[in-house]
C-alpha cells in the first residue's frame, strides 16, 4: 500500500519520466522539485527519495511478485549493476535491495554530505543516475 505521500509522487514521476527516453537527461525544474520535495524546503532528502523509490518499485513490479527482474529494471539498471546489487544472487531485487541501490546512489550524488540534494546536485551525472532509479 502506498502512503499518502508516495502515491502522488509515483503518479507525478511516472507521468514526468514517461516523456523521457532512458538515455535522455532529466530536466530538473520547479515541477520536479515540487514532486520530489513534498515538504517544500528546496532540497530532497533520503526519506523523500526512498518514498519515490518505493512508489517506482511498485510501478515497475508489473507481475506483482514483490521483486524486480532484469526485464522490469530495463532502463533503470544494467545487468552488471543488477548482479552487483543482488546479494542473494536470485537474479531479482526486492524492495530492500532496490532501496539499498537508491541509497547508495543518493550518497554518491551528495558530494557535500549534508544529507540533502539540491537542484544543482540532481543535475549532475550522479544525480541524473539517481533520478533514473526513482522515476
């Protein structure tokens, strides 16, 4: 069940990201920041990113088995990245494993280690990689 916060994030991100090819740069603008930043503080924290990731996981899990396989992750993770993120080596990611990847990418996109991502940080290569995973 999606929380009241996660559902609107999922719907907005799904709409926003369907317009972009997997290789396209994701435009970080006021609309995206408003979607990712429900508390309106101008930055995106890990909790907000995890909520978006959980909503995206649910959207991607088309067979509703509670895991994402390579087909469901197409355009999100390459096969080698899936293998590296799969500690139980079952060829799929459950929500905890997917969230661990998102958290790792969040930390990589946060060079000043302040626990939040600004618009500028989301526009970087590492920020763009994170955005691909959550929307």
